[in-house]
């Protein structure tokens, strides 16, 4: 009886998956760097055999419009089948002392399903959310390897990790000895901020930090710990 029930569930899932429409648009990155006063462009692709519409907009972390700090163009476009569409982010932000975070949203709009198929077809319309970092021109040259400036200090409850730089960091994990630690706050480590990490029991003179570069590649670095 249990085997029969499992077979029915598996068959139902297979039928459901076969009825799902293929998501049409794809983006090859999770973050975009825009130097203040300039622009940055990348492609959005459509790998299906049907045209897809695309709507794009930018907000700050609270969901508010960013004004002239960063704008996206085009905000609406049709992307032909099996083709790409360039999307450009332009920043008119004034000079500041640190990076600013925004979010780019890209909503795909699939073509309307044929009437004969619509009753048995579930369409999926994905919405992408991409981090946008507006970087002041005055600090852009100092970004490479800035993770080396992280300051680590052991405390009575764990570890204190300080970011003394004007940059956002994306730390994926850190390793002390042979033990690996994770912390959600490090995934979006704000400029000039400190993260308190509890339950760090083992101490070592050096900490191995893993992080994502501007292009999203995984990198590692060793920092001294006090």
C-alpha cells in the first residue's frame, strides 16, 4: 500500500512538472557595481522560442525610489526569442564617503498561452532581485583586496569582526583552525560596521575568510586575529 501511494505521488509530481512553463529570462550575475557619475551594462537573455516582455526598476533597501542616485534603462522592453537585451544602470549620485546599496528588480512577462493549452499549463513568471552597489569614484581604485583590512578580535563570548572600509563585503564563511563558521550578517557586511559572532570556541592567530569578489567569484584571504 505504501509503495502504491508513493508511486501515485511521484506520478503526480511528474505530471505537474511537465505542465510548468519554462522560465524565459536569465541573468548571469547577482550583483552590479556602478561607479558614481557613470554607468554599467549587462545582458538579459531569453533562451526560449517565444518573445518575452521585461520590466525593470530600482529601489533602495527600504523599497523607496532612488531618484537620480541610480536609474535603469530600459524600464520596459520586449526581448525576442533566443536573444539578449542590454540593460544599463546609470548613476548621477553625488560624491560620498562610502558605497550605497540598491536593489534592481527584473520581472519577466511571459507570452499569453494559447487558449487550447492554457487550461493544462501553469505559467511561471520569475522576478529577479540583484544587488546594486554605487561606488564613489574617489574610492574605486582601493577596492581590490580590501577584505584584507578586516579586523578580527576574540571576545569573551566569541569573535568580533570589524569592517573599517567604505565598501560592502559579501563574506560566505570563515575558518578558525579546522572549524568553519557562518553568519548571516557577514553576507552583506556594511561599511564601517561590526559583526558580533557568538559561540566561537577555538582561537588561532589567523582566520581564513571566504568572500565573493565584485564579479561574484569565490576568493579567500587570511587575516590576523587579536
